[in-house]
């Protein structure tokens, strides 16, 4: 009996399709974020090692994240962080997830702060 080898390329492609079928926003990006988190690497590293096989433990961890995301948990809560206005914030269920539209509010507020003020 041979076991199927799941490479980064293969798992990203499969997960993107799976997320599309389950109407997950930005399916490829979400797959990349969750896999990079699972492997504790930056997203670009996924493409540097695109044909690297995943270990059984990595596959199990990634599958758990996929299931949680499809069950409705936000990606940001699953990975525990969200970038906002050029900074990375720790997030969990106790906080609201920063939204891109809120950055526009920050920019508008900053236009009213004198340039010589911190």
C-alpha cells in the first residue's frame, strides 16, 4: 500500500478548490496563510519549497485549520494575528478583527493631526 504524497503545491491547489466550493473568501490567499502558519514560515517560503512534502503531523495540523475555517472561524483567529496599518496585532475571539476599511479612518484622522505632533 502506498501513501499519497502531499506537497505544498498539491495541498495549496486542493485547499483552494475546497475553499471555493465552500464559498470561503480569497480561497488561495486563505490556503497560503493557513499553510504558512502550519509550517511556521512566511508565505513566500511556500513557493521557494513548492514541491516539499508535508509530514503526517503537518497534514493533520493543516486539516484541523481547514475544518475550522470552513466551520466559520475567521482566518485571523486561527493564526492569532492580523496586520493593520503596517503593524501586526495579536487577535483572538476577545477582540474585533481589524478591517482594511478602518485604515481609511486612521488616514483621515491623521490628516487632522498637525505635522509637528507625534
